[in-house]
């Protein structure tokens, strides 16, 4: 057994909140530690889920949810746990079918709140057309957890002819998104203890599998699908640019953002590009299909605000650039950790 | 949305540690709350994993691990997390293939300990012949978790002709087990802070998928497979008796138990029937195959101490009885919660 720690412990000998933020420190952990020890072609794909032949082509994904507070404007931890995994499976180009559900409960957690959450899970699963097929419950002592943590793992099957992967991104691809960014993160912040501020912003948490199918109804020639959650739009775009060694340019003017979120970000000094979403879909599609895909997405409620936000080229490979409103260009870096812990 | 809580809140309006103990209170939670809201034919099967056609016959399972301490004699939380899910999938009659891995880390958790655990996971996965194919990491603030919680979900495929389910248990079935019971629970207790006592007992945590295959190498006519973990042997036997509406009789004289565990149980006033195992396999097999299955199990290191511990009949359906050493018979009830929290 190799006792030396692969992550330089001069910088970090303890886990920090940023290691769970989905940014570069999370990536460091994955690349230097998890891949080093557990690496295989599936994990190395760097996708949110895994696709495998067994004997059909299936996709499987897992996510633990530790969001705080557990009830927030527009949703709760249960809904989030269903949507998050459904969306990860759907972003593999798969039709999500089954979820597993594992709960870690803190001693003393009110039964009625659990019941609300279980109902929310049931409703979200029915709405998304998936079934919870097995589960597990653990309880830890008071003070050794925080109310409720939920893990969902999901599986679905990938119809013939679909090939979705961050490494499939190609110069010329058009980048679409289905609406306003940063709603989830701002909704959580607005309800976080000690950080309360007046807003009517709700989380955008929603299942994206029907929207994904509407995209495929136009063409199978879709390159990348991604739901930008923790770390915001910037993290997803950076991961895709890096995985495909392409350059990504987004246009500030075309980034959909509500006035309220814009205002909240200005007050709090936050950049909406780095704030978490929970119901947003990024679609990378060859230019010839972009208009039809956009039209198809707009047919569904969850896609009615879809728009083009950028395109892929071969300038500065592996990097994300933003053409600002005043016409200049700036690099959009990956964030080192989530701006706010426990956003999902 | 139904706001009334289905579990009688006169008795329990808060989650207690016993709700995570795998006993009757866990069952109450599953039956009255989870099944009520999430019920489907898979969940209602009451199995540790789910078997589904998609398009082959696959088995999927999930478990979260919150064991304390995270390093204990004979293993650690990482090893346990691999073995636990591998065994649940194998006990569906499946060949486990892939695992997902989701970590909830407490801020401040030492990186070196994480690395030890990740290596342990890697080793256990390689030994069991499974791959970790996707994962997730979350971090919670110091004091909002406890070092590390791990979820693994697993999938495998079920070869033609196998039909394993607790409801398949039939009068006349012989019950086999692969060795000493209660080792895991006693090993954890012996290393638990404030409860330390001198012992050389190690956890029995191990992967059982090869042992399961040795059973099937004799015959496909196996009725039930089960790894009795939380809640001990008694919980598993009670669940199987209930699911199949049969009576189960076990023989105290034939129950394999080390002298050390017996001594520890006497000192602590605990019943080994209720103490957790992590590497034990129960096999329910028609009498005509029992000797050959026993012989096959003994060929493998993890089965070398296999023996017959009981049989199934139709007396007192749904109940478990033990013929004691002095010849009397007593009912073996299901425990209400685990004797010790966070045993796995």
C-alpha cells in the first residue's frame, strides 16, 4: 500500500470545503487521488455518469446531496436528489429509468420533515418517469450529521446511435442553454441562515430528461450535453473545453440572467458564471442543427427560454473566453471551490 | 401532498438511532413511509437489491456506510463499502460488475486518511473483480458530518435460470452459513471509543461473490441468498421467514461462534444472533443439493468453515425458532434496532 499522499500535502493536508465545490480543487482530488487509485476507462471519461455495455448500453450515475437548508424556495433536498441524478443520466444521452435512494439521517430529525421529503422524492420521480428501485437508511448520532443527506444513483439506457461525451465537443459547435443561469445558487443563498435577503428567486431545480429527448428528436448528431450545477456555468464549460481540447467562446450579452439575480450578485459581489444551477441544460450541437434543436427545446416548458450563448472554436484550446458587453474578451477561469458550501 | 405523517408520531416524532438499525423500526419506516410513497414491485420485493430487465437481467443495490471508527480490526470503511454492495448484488444471484462511489467528507478530514481509504477501496474492488465507474464528492462543515460517509451503488447481471428472492424460501430447505457469526460487530465494539476491551477478534468483512458462484456451480436451484449484516442473523432470518411465510428453525449447537466472541457477548450482555456480520452468506437450498453445495463452499477460503445451521418447515409461519443446546425451543425475535449504532 502506497502511504504517501498523492495530493501535495504542503498545500492541503486537510479536506477543505472547496474540495467539495466541483471546481479545480475537486478536480485535483479526482485526478491525483481517485483516478490514480481507481482509474479505468469509465472514470477517466470524466463524465457525470458512466456508460457501459451490460449487455445493452446503459448509463449509471451517483450523487450525494447535502444542501443546506433542506427546504428552499422552489424545492427541497428530495426533489434535488431526484432531479440531479435524472439529469446526470440524461446528460449521458440516456433515458433514465431507475434510481436507488440512500439516506443518512441525523438522530432527532423530525419524522414529519422526512415524510415531506419522501413525498417530494415520490412526486419528482413520478414526474420524471423514473422509479426508485432499492434503498438504504442509516442514522448517525445528533451532531454527527446535519438533518438529512441523500444519495441517489441512477441507471438508464442509451438508444442506438447516440454518442455523448465532453470529449466530443468540436470547433463549430453551437452552445445552447435552456434559460436563466444562477437561480439555484441565489435561491439557496437567500434562504441561508445569516445571509437572508429579500428576493422572489426560486431554484430552477427540474428534471431535464424530456428536454434531452426533445433535442434528440431533431438529430442524433449531438456532441455534448451537460447540466451545469456546482461551480456554475464556468466549471462545466471549462471541463468540456479541457476534455475536448477546444476553445469555447460565450457572449455576455446573450447570457440569460434575471434582473433579480443580477442585482443579488452585484450586492453580494458574486459572479453568476460561478453560481450553481440545478435545472439547466447545455447542448453542444453542430451548427447545421442548431436552429432546429433550439426550436424543439422551446416547445417544452423547461426549454421555453432556450437560447444560443456561444460557440466552439480552436483558438486557445482548453480555455473558455467571454466576449463582454463592451466588446472586449476575458478568460473565464475555473473556480477553485464553490462560492458557497452545500449548495446541492 | 399528504401532510400527515404515516408513522404514528405518538411513539416517534423524531428519528432515533434505532430507525437506522435494520430492525423492526427500520422496517416500520420502510413499510409505512417509503413503500407508501415510493412503492413499486421492485421496492416491495423487500430485497437488498433490485433486479430488472433493461434489456438484460441486471441487479442494482445501494448502501451508505457510516461506520465508527472508520479504521477497525480487520478493515476500514472503504473496504466495507465495497464488500457491502458487492455482497448485496451477489445475493441477488448476480455477478457484480460495476460500483458507483459517493463520498460525504467532513471539513478537516485528514487527506492521508482519505488516501488510505481510497486505496483500500481500490484493493477491495480489484479483489472482488468490480470497477468503480462513476462518483461524487461532497464536503460538509466541521461538526456537520463525522469524518467520512461513503455510499456505493452496484450493478451486476443475473445469468439465465437463477431466481433468488426471500419469498422463494420453501419448507424443506436447508440453511447454510459460511462461518462464525458476530465477528464484525464485536470487532467494532472492541475498537469503539469508551468501550475498548482486549480482543483479537477481527471484522469478517469480505466479498462473497466468488462464494456465491461456487454455490451456483453446483445447482441453479438455490432459493435464497442473504448476507446477514445490520441486525445480525436474527434480522435476516426473520425477514426471510416473513417474506416466504415459512417457519425457520436453527440449532444453537450448530451455530458457529468463536470462543472469544462468545466471551465478549457474555461480558457485554449481548446476544450474538443480533450482532452484525459483514462477510457471512446464508444459503437456502433444497435438501437434495445441500451436501454438494456445502462441499463446494468449503473449497474456497471464505467458505472453509461452512456448515448447516437450520432448516425451513411450515410450523409457526413467519417466525424463527431456535432449538437450544439443552433441547428446548425459543422464538428468535427481530430486534427493534441495532444494539450499537453505526456498525456499518
